[in-house]
């Protein structure tokens, strides 16, 4: 019964549902890292203004779903006045689950700097975090084959 | 710094801003986006436009931006206005003193929009109802408007347009990036000729630079997508005689990227006919903002701006004096930085900081009036902030 309940809850979560994105502030990434301590994860930054993101996000999520031990943390680099659009676009892209995070305010360069001082704001921007949370940054649409190889490697690691 | 702060607060009060830093008429608890522009009229009065919810608002200053007073709404009827990132409302004066304001109106679907313009016979007079510049009315991308006035008085509006991408996809074909389109008005904004394509395969999300030139044409500079995905800059001449000059490459940073940099160039012509430009690249090993003069084979006298994290540079020129301004975030605060050349961009002085803020800000723009340089920088802590250079 308990197992059934869990299955029902999981399947319920595996469909886009309307919810505002969680506000991503200067402390959020540190919190995410604490929560995912010792685990590999992908930090995927996108924006409602970024056309390539629209093609990338569903593909990245679909791919990552096959490696459930490696979470993908989606963060929209869009300020609060755009969070309604973030939510709508998330649903339009048929993304699973709630729409991740979005920038908590419009002092964008400060939020960007906190994530990575060497990131200029180009989107999509993806960080592949190993289990020890050293990360590799990629600007632009990710290569799905390379991403799959990375996912496979970090999932297989002890 | 304290004086600056007091000055800022006074300025904020003068344009009707609450001491909290909320621009006027914010509504719904949301802060208006920070895209704003300013221009001097022929009498040395400074005018600015910024977005406030679903209105573009006009402000005026008789003291070079030290104090401002509201000068009304540009659009009487509310409509969405793009004013974040490389989007902002813009204003130009034509030779007869008419004021023209352009902006991008986002439509309901993501990435779609229309280029809007409203004109007033004199600043302070009522604006015409806004009109859409282009004849193409598909709900697709027409965004990132740029506006200028050619030496002959023609009004030129240019933008990023995806009609050719949409048409190619309908035929099952691929299309790299978007396109640059433009439209010309020869009657002071009363009507626009049908829009024309200037270039195929532009980047999708960076502002376009338009520089009126001595020959009566307009030189455009924009971030392009060179095959297969190199997001360097291209340039072309908008011929006001109806004859455009072919697209050529302007920068060679080799920034290969399938992404939106949201970081467009600026360009101006000096009295001798030289075109001065600033642009940004994230190409590995070359990351940064650059100055250069546009020659026949691309940029010459190229100089990397001295700050590693220089962003959103702009420039103005008078005679041989070139002034650059840009933003730099140092981890704590955003600084407004400037740099000057006295010899047309061959040699440069020391960069120095004009202002610093720990609040959100838009992009800086360099203005020149009666031989003096000013930097306009709209920020939460200094609405319509304007600094006069020594």
C-alpha cells in the first residue's frame, strides 16, 4: 500500500503542473549543494528570452530522467516580473514537475556572479557537477551524446 | 559618496520616486524593468524614456540630468513593453525637432513581438497613438528595435525579425539565427515604407547599433551567426537611396556558441567619417568588451577594455575625442567605468569610475552635448542617473 502510494505520488509529479518557480537568491546555490552533498547534479540555467533554451530543456530533462540518481536543477535567469512567463513557458515546453527556480530579484549580475564570476550571462548555461561538486561549465545547447556519456559515468561511480 | 547619495535621493523625489527606490507608479508590487534611454534636444534639454508597467514614460531635465520632471506618458493606452536585457524604449529627435519613441511590444507567445513607434511634433506635445512599424503582422519575433535619424532627416527603424526562419521551417528547411529588417519613414514618422531585409542569419537576442553616416546612409552593426554558429559581428549599410550594401564581417573573435549572449554592440561616426564601435565577446581566451574602428576588413585599432568583467559598453565621439562607458560588477557592487581617447581611438587614458551602486541597474549610454560628455545610467538607486564627465 505504501509502495503504491509512493508510485502514485511519483507519477503525479511526473507531469507539468502550475506552480510558481522557487525564488533563487544569493544563498540558493549553496543550499542546493548542501542538499545534494556528495551527489553529482546538473545546474541548468535558462531564460524565457532564450530561444535555444526552449529546444534544450525538454531534451535535457528527458535524457536525465533515465539517470534518476543525477538531479537536474533548472534555474530561470529571469527576474520576478517574468516568473509568470517562466511558469507558462515551462508548461508550454511540456516539462515534467514544477518549474524549478527563477532569479529572486533583478540585480542579475550579482546573482550571476554568485553562481560563477566568469559567466557573462549567455544562455543556456549548464554546469555539470561531479559528486565532489567540482563542476564544468558549458555555454550554449549541450551535446546530448556527451551529456549522456557524462550521466552514465557519474551514475556508475560508487 | 554621501553627497552622491543625497543627490540621488533628491533626484528620486524629483521624478516622483519613493525613497525606497521604487520608480513611480510601480503597481502590483513589481519593479519596472530598467531599460531606459536619454537624448538631448537641439536646445540642450535632456529627455529620457523608461518603462513603467505598460507605459513608456517621458521625463525632461533642464540641468543635464541633475533633476528631472515627468513629461507624460508616451502611450496613452497600456500595452506590454520590453525593457529588460538588451531591450529598452528609445528616443530620437529629427531635424525638425519632432520626438520619436520606439519600443518592442511583446505579444502573448514567447519570443514574439511588434516594433512600435509614437511621435510628437515637439517634446511635451501629445504623442500620436503608437503604430506598428512593419507590415508583417504574424505573431512571431519582431524585437530589439533600434532607431536613428539619417543626415537627410529620414527616420530609420531596424529590428530582429524571424519571418524568414518561420518561412524556411514551413518548407522543412533549416535557417540559422534570425534576420535584420528595417523600415524608413521620409515624412517624420507619419508613415513607413514597406520593411526590407538587410541581412539574413543574425543572432536572436542582442541590440543592433545604427550609426548615421556623412553620406546620408546608416551603417548597422549587429551580432551575427556566421556558419555554423559563430556569434561575431557583421555590418552593412542601409542605403537611403534604396540600395543596401552587402553584409560583411566586422569582428573575428570566433565565439562559437549556440546560445543567447544578450549583449549587443554600439557604433558612432566621427566628423572625419570614421566609425567607432564597442562590442562584447565570450570567445575562449578573448572574453571581454572591445573597442575598434570599422575598416574595410573589419575592426582596426582594436583595444580590449581594461576591466576583465567589462559589460554593456557604449560610446560617443566629438571631433577626435572618444568616450567609452561600461558596467563592471566586482562581486559586491556595480561600477560605472569610463575611458577616454583624445586622438580618435589610437591612444587611451586611464579608466576611472564615475559611480557605484549595490542596486540593480540598466545599461549605460554616453551622450554628447555642446562639446561635453555625459553618461546616462538608469538604476534603482539613481533613477535616470546622469553624470557629466570632467
